[in-house]
C-alpha cells in the first residue's frame, strides 16, 4: 500500500513538472516570436515567471547560409530555484524563416551564449579561468552539427534538432 501511494505521488510530481515545463516552453516561444516579429535585436527581454524563476531571451538577428537559407538566432536562459539554489538552463535557439523552432545548442552556462552576429557568424567572447578567447562560428555551410566553444580542444556542443 505504501509503495502504491509513493508511486502515485511520484506520478503526480512528474506530471506537474512536465506540465510546468510545457507551460514554460509556450511562454518562451511566445516571447521569442514577439522579438523576431518586432525585430527587437540585441536587447535582453525578461519575464518573471513566478517568485522563484525567470526567463531571459535576446534576438541576435539572422544568419544566412551560402545556400541562402535564413535562420533567426535567439540566445536564451531560464533561471529557476532562484531563492534556494539558483539553476540556469542556457540555449542558443534557431528558428527557420517561417518562425518554427528547428533546434538548439544547449550551452553549459549563460557565459557561453553568443554576444552578437557579425558577417553570418555567431560571435562568442569567452572568459575562463585560464583562457580568454573570441570564437566565431560560421553557418556558411549550413547549421554546424557541433560547435567548439571552450579552450579545451574537444569541448563540442551538439546541435539538437527539434522533434
């Protein structure tokens, strides 16, 4: 009987988390599409979701490949557990010309988010303990399957296509 109650509590907790995760995704998508449609570039836009979490997005602009495919680039981070143990989820989101999300790069911290887009390259200004580095990621040949942002040679972050 105790295990059944525990299982039910766990099921309710997981369901609540997935509902709040879906709600968060809907809110983030609305914010990002508003930034894209209004062409509000290089400005942090934030939403306080509740007393313990907030969302920040910044539309960096467009990247155009050599095949003339255009992508909208948004850097975003979500802070939760702000009062107890702040945790941040950071992503570089790519949208197609029809404003549909096509995927993202999950970066380890918001310090790994790009600063700008210059000449169809995402530009990162990385400052780490033993390394100060400016990194440019080109989209000339299309969306890179993985990007290397760190000072470590094989520190790759893979592109995750949206399902």
